[in-house]
């Protein structure tokens, strides 16, 4: 059973609301140095078209700071500057009025400099993500607790306390490890002790297939427990893949709806059509659709008619023909070679119609911690 979402504080990254019942926001990150301005903007724009709402950009040096200004001015999404090791760069970015920054107490280890960053962010109205990673914990926490969820939470709480000392409360927190058990436990522990909004992710999850599975398990557990206000699926691949994976996770839990959900049978000895290439082609041709729709492609008569009947558009059939269902109504029989064209045609027709209602948000009110 999916729990109602825990109530957290409301903050903003640009105009995107985070926490306190706002829809779980989807984030991604650009994959090149910001000096490649055109490529960076293209990745941001493509991610935005896929449904991304916040984009993070690495800022490793002075050149990146200078390029970030132009990127921010032209970006369709609010940006989070990702900063490590160099407090001076963080202060430079904050001075330029970026929407948000990410700082890691494990890579900016001077408490004095971290305080200065929080003070500057407060003055400029810049949101801060306190990003804790198991692989870069400050030595005192690792020596005391080991690379454990307890160490991650202690480090995060100390950083939050430091921010609060200077009056900055526009904060969100992440506690990431590269494995699911530590990640899940760290978020659970922190959510019991603080009401700051949480950015979920399994760090360095891996390539799209295995990384997507790892992220779905970790993020799915937490979201099902009502924990999490923003998410990023960290994959070795295109940001668009991260965004699509995030929406698939959210849709599976009933938290966000976007795009086409394809239901297709896994095939077995009863399947009399070459279904796999059909499904892959259908997925490719419907990837641009952002309207939430369900499309079923079923290759046999066991579950096929029932699944197709429940979908917005569906086909169930066998070797010689398939039955096309639209909103549960039998429309026509068509041969397998025309299945894809007819499904795409009907989806595009439905998309052209005004929707009866929208559901881009969350399910149910938030719950008090």
C-alpha cells in the first residue's frame, strides 16, 4: 500500500514548488562542461520537452561560472549549479543570481566557508541543496560512524543547523549512496528528524538498464512510503533517458502521469505475431506524446482482450488479425502489418481532443510527519 506523502516545508527552485504537497518534481543534469554552451542548452531543451522541471549543471572552474550566466539566461528550466571543492566558485555563482546551488559538506569541508555560502545564498534568495554522498563523507563522520546511513544523516543535520544559524531555510536535502539499502535507510532516518524537503536519488546508479532498475527499486520504496519531494534518476546516458525513467517510476506509483504507458504481453508460445519489434517501434513513435494515455498491444487471447479493452487504445489478436479497441469499444479488425499505424493514428487523434481532466500532480494530501 502506498502511504500518503509526508508533509515537508515548501521551498522553490525558480518557479517550481518543492515540498508541502507539491507534485514530485523531476530533475536531470547536463553531461558536458558548460563551456559547450550550445550542447548544454540543447540537453536542457530536450530534457524539458521530455518533462524535466529542474536542471543541474556542473560548475568545476571559473570558465564554467562565466558560461553559466549565458546558459541561465537562455535556459527554459530553472538551474541548479553543482559545486564542489572550491567555495570561491560557489560564492561567484550565488552572486550571479542562479536559482539554486548544490553544495556537499564532504567536498566543501570548511565550516567557515560553508557558512559564508549559506549567508550569501540567503542574501541573494538562492535555494540550497545540501547534497550528502556516502562516497565523500567528511572524515570525522566516517571515522565515527563508518560509511553508514547514520553518518550521512549526522552530516546533513549539521549542515542544516549551520544554514539555520544564519537564517537560511530555503533548503532541500539529499542523502545518496550507490546502493539501495544505504540510500533508503538514510532517507528514512532523516525524514524522521527533519521536515526539510528531500531530493531522492541513487547516486552513480549505472547504465540505463541496470541503473534504471536500481533507481526504480530505491526511489520506489521511498516514494511508496511517502518520502520524497524531487527525484533524479542518475544514469550513464542521455538526460532524456533519466527524465523518462523518472516519470515511469512516478506513474507506476500513481504520483505523476505523463506520456504514453504501453502495456504489452511478454510473449509466449501462444503468441502468433512478432510482437517485440512492433512494441519497440510503437514506443519510438509515441515518445513525443506528453498526454497521459494507456496503449495496449497484446499478442494472444488469454489476457489480451481484457487489457486492450481497459486501455485508451488497444489491440488484441493473433496471426491473421487483431481487434482494435478504443475506450473499451470494439472498432474494427485489422491485420498485424497495420497495427502500429492504426495505434499511432488513434493516439494522435485522442491527443488532438481536449482532455477531460489533468493529473500532473500528486495523489492525496500530504501527511504530517
